[in-house]
C-alpha cells in the first residue's frame, strides 16, 4: 500500500465530499441562474456552499467569490487590485507561491514597482520589514499566510495597519493555512484572502476569494453578473458543493485534527532524526502549520531521494507542486539562506486528514533505508552534506534543532 505524504500539493477526496458530489449528481441540478424549479434548487445548493466557506473563515457569504482554485484567486486579487488602485508600489516577499510571483512579475514589466521583502532564515517575514517597504503609497500587499514549502505562519495581522496607512489592499494567500489553523478574516484584518479546494479534500478546480465588503477590485472575466460581477460565467456548481462539504468536514474537528496531525508530524521527525545523522528541519520549530516538514537530507540529491521513495511506495515532493519536474533548487529555501546544494538535497513531507500512525512508522523506516542506499550509491557534493554554501559553518547547530 502506498503512503501519501504530499498533502500540501493536494489532499485526497474526503468521504464527505464524495457523498456530496453523488447527491448533487443524483439531483440533476441545473444552471443556478435559471428561474425554474431545477435552477433555483441549484442556486440554493450554490449559496449553501458559499455560506459554508464563509463560516469557516468568519466572513459574510456575500464576501465569497468562487474561482477555479488558488491560482485564479491569487491572480484575481493581484490583477484586480492593481487595475482598481493606481499606486505603483506593490509589496510581497521572495518566498511566495508562483501564482503570486508570476502575476507580479507581469505587472512589473508593465511599470509597477514590486518590492520583495526578504524572510529570515526560518521563512518568517517581519511585519516591520513590510512596514518599511510601505514608505510610499501602494496599491497592494500580497503575502502567504502559511508558506507552502516550510510551513511558516506569518504575523499577518501586524501587517494590516501599515498596509492601510499606505492606501494598499491587504491580500493573504491562505491556501496552505485554511483547514490547518484557525483563520478568521476579521482578526487578520485582510481585504482579500485566497482559498484552495484541493488542499482541503475537495477536487482540484475549485477555490474561493474572500473580498471584504466595500473593497473594489477589477473583475477577472467579463460577461454576466455571476459572483458579484467579478467572475462572469456559469459557476462550477459541483466544485462549489464539494468545497462546501470539505470545509464542513474541516470545521467539525479543526482543533483536534490539527493536534493529531501535529503529533504524527513530530513522531516522524523524531524517528528520522534518530536514523539519519545531520538531518535538518528547514523552517521554524514553532509557529508553523503542524502538518509540514521540509527536510534537508545530507549527502544526497533530493530528486534521487524522491524517485527512490516513489519506487518504495512513499510519495513526497521537492516543494511546490507547480515546480514539479524542475531540478532547480527551491526559491523559498534559497531566499531563506540555504546554499544551492542544501536546497537541492531537501524534500517536503506533508501530512493530512487520511494520514495514520501506521503510515508514519512505516514511512520513517522506508525513508531512512532509502537515504542510506542513495547516500551510498550517489553521494552528493560535500557542500550538501555540510548544509550548503556559506551555511556550512552553522549546519551542525541547525541540524540539532
């Protein structure tokens, strides 16, 4: 049996989601914009899903815009804010997901000034650094609430006031945070927030953008009045209902599930540290989503480990799923100060709703055995074994964290 440890890339469908999809398919729901009985039944299902998503993050249902996923939500937030607000400056960080960095690069080519705040060595972004970058009028601050690769949870609420003073909208990419920690939009004081369905156990192809009441952004698609005029076209009713079922399941046991997954994550880390000398955890020891471990394996290439683990039935990743297949080291790890070789020797292990204690015990044994075999057969550059580049001098201390 395969052991799936790549929940940050996407979670398996939850049974509650499968059941909701089956019920909707049996109902033969119509277009939610239609005025006849079947259309209105579809409309009720769509609005129930909207209410479920809103409740999870403490929003009003009218503030939820359904999208095709996290990438579209990020693009809608960024492009929509830039079109609606003329200030040239936009503030982000160097460790964001590609669906934030790529649209910002496109805006920079059109003349916008994009300021990249550097993280510390654990992947944390200082609110003071964001405030310093907002010394001129700005249109947008766009930050990931929880980093997809190392799991660092940012002090987002402290960034809201300097963003407001600079006239900027405050956007949080919460795709990796929602469902893993408690997320309330009022507490975070954000104007825009991204959610992604397949991180929660819904199918890929559905997501949402929270747009605070009174916030103006330009629409992504033009046509009909759907989704408050921000995304024209017939909505993905099946996806929305699936997302609603996923967030209901998450809401029912968020605290307990976070603790359970966190305990499994700690168990896996302890087993691997005992078996692999020099193993290093990248990212903060605390203030991170509990399901995520980004690990540097000394003396091996990450891609060699990844392939060997897959052949043994353990599925992990080298970082963001959107970078799958690339042999370049993670831009997140490089921005945090790791050398290129250490970054290329790193893998991300992420747990989720269907991870069990037996999976962890078995995975730890396989990962350690595969590391020994790969290390013997294909020793990487000695720089990787020492932590990489200029960080070799302090690698032993960090490995013991």
